[in-house]
């Protein structure tokens, strides 16, 4: 898991991630962009791996995390120290 955290910026080519994990991360990236466009090909890849209920849960979770990030940023709400000393790379912009 720590390897995945360190390699999150290169998830598309990193051996630390499975094809399923890459598809989920691709989905999260698409959902956080404006406009929120998810290519049909990506959604088809997700449908091969997840059933309808799992897709709804995955979509809701990504949307909720996106909401929290967009809410916290203007108020400069940062970490509260729960992962003190753990690896936490800054995402690329």
C-alpha cells in the first residue's frame, strides 16, 4: 500500500496497481475534472469489473470525496494529524 501511495502520480504505468485499480483511478480522475465527462470506453471497462450496486457505491464515494476536497480548499482546511508521520504525497496539478 505504501508503494501505491508513493506511485499514485504514475498509477497508469506503475506495476503497483492492478488493471482494476487503474480503471477506478481513471474514473476518479474523470469525475473530478470539469466538465465531468466519463468516456464510454472507460465506463465499459468498469462494467466488466463491477456490478450496478458497486458502480453506484464507487461513484458516490468519489463524488463525496470530490465534494469534501472542493469544500475544504477555500477554507484552507488541512489535515488534522490522523496520519502523522505517514506517507502523504502532494498530488500533481
